[in-house]
C-alpha cells in the first residue's frame, strides 16, 4: 500500500497509508462520531470543502453497497480513518472502503490517530488540513493546507446544487424543494409520505418556482456558510407569508437569516448520529443525526417571529424553530433517519403534513 500523509495548518504532519485515488485534497478537518452509516456520510453533499474524519476506529466493516449513497459523488474532499476494513462482510457489499474511494476518485488515508486529532479539534476548533496520496513533499502539503480558503468565505452551495429542475411525482401536496445539496434520502422520505416534489437549483428565480404552483417551499441541507447562499435567502424572503416554508439543517439557517436572525460558525460543529435534542413542549429528548458547522444565534431570533422549540441537550444550541403565524418550521438535525436514529422521522413529516393541510 502506498504511503500518504495528513498535514495540518499548524505544521503538524501525520504519516499513514493510502486509501482511494492518488491526489492532493484540502479543506476543514472535521470529525463524525457515528459507528455506522459511513456510506451515507461520505456521499452527503454537506461535507463539500471538508476532510471527513471518522472517530470510530474501524470503518468499512460491512462494505459499501452503492444503494445508500446520498449523491453521485463523495461530498468530502478526502476521508481520514484509523483503520479501513480490507475484507468487509455483508450480503449487499459490493466494495471495500478503498475500492469505493478509488471508484469515486477520492483520496483517503488510514493509520491516523483519529482519537488524538478529535481531541485536538475539540480543544482548538476545526483546523485547515490537507491529505496527500502520491508523490508530494511534506513542505508542499503543509503549505497547501495553510493556503486552504476559509470555508466562511466560500459559496459551496453553487458547487453541489442540481443543474436543472426535476420532478419526483406524488399524489399529495406540491412541495418545491430548493436544492442546496439535498440528500437523496430526504427526497425519498418526502416522496414516501405522498408529497409531489419538484426540485429546483439553488439559483432559481421565484418566478420559475411559482410556475410549479407549490403549496409549500422546502429548503434542503447543504454545505458551508449559509450567509454565502444569497439567492436561497432572497427566495425564502419572497415566499415567507405566501406559502408554508420548511427547512432541514442548512435550510433552517437560511430561513432564519431570511427573517432577520443571525448565524455563527461553531468551534467544531455537530457531526454524528448521537446528538440529544430536547423538545420544549413535551420535555422529550430525541436522539438525532446531525451534520453542521454553523448554528442559529438564539438571541438574534427576538423580533423575527420565530420561536425556539427544541435545543441541544449537550450545548444548548438551537435545534428547531417555528412560527405558527408565518407557517415556518425548521430543524437543525436530519430527521429523515437514514441510516438513523429514527426518533424524529415521523414527527417531522407529520408536522409538515399538518401545516400544509391546515
């Protein structure tokens, strides 16, 4: 196996073994704490501009099926693991992690002390980093990592949104989906609930969306800084008060910005399948799947009409906002439950249905 190394912007270098394709990749180094669901995580568009590190020590145990992918490519710029399983065991497995990354033309590295790196990230916040697989010098890669652009300054949505609108037909209410990097499983869950969907590129005009005559607008998940997604923010401004508006993760941040609230970059974000969320009305705590590095400023919601209805039980950050008057509802986590946990799947879909149907 070829050598590879990971370089941080502070000059720290970790040597490991190559996974996937040859190449040089850079971005924010972020960690995901999930034990399973690595296929869904890697192919999620929300990881655009980031190097995805898994904290679980052995990744690829049950292989890759290509049936759980959330987009046509690996969203992350590179993948970092402690150990990659060479001989996965599952009836649906079609490739090992190494084979999958090669097929997706994505570099990766194993043999890295991911526990130590995770602790460092928690203490210092996310760092810029670079992964090198191939003939590169240490000095070259360290400089490449240092030169990585700040994710706060990038419009990443334009790199992951669909090029043309498309339809996912159903017999129920018509929902216009604004694709900021939508996961396939979100569309699947909405479709399974009977909604008729039309997915629009993030740079669409309000006139184009109105031609579909939607009964609601859904703003999807996506990568990076929501403040850089100017067109989605302006679109939501136009539709709020006209039709119900819903959001997941990045989409909820877009909605909040559109009504006058603010967002901020978190120190190391929430990424994994074990984040506890407390519902203010019932007192129930749900375990959720999350993937975001930005959050809604709770204090900035004053005067916007949005009410915080759920918060993170670990750090108190905003997890759900709602306005009954404006017919707005958004959650910061991923309720589509793919691969899980399933605590909030029906709660979210039923809420959407109830608001649309009145």
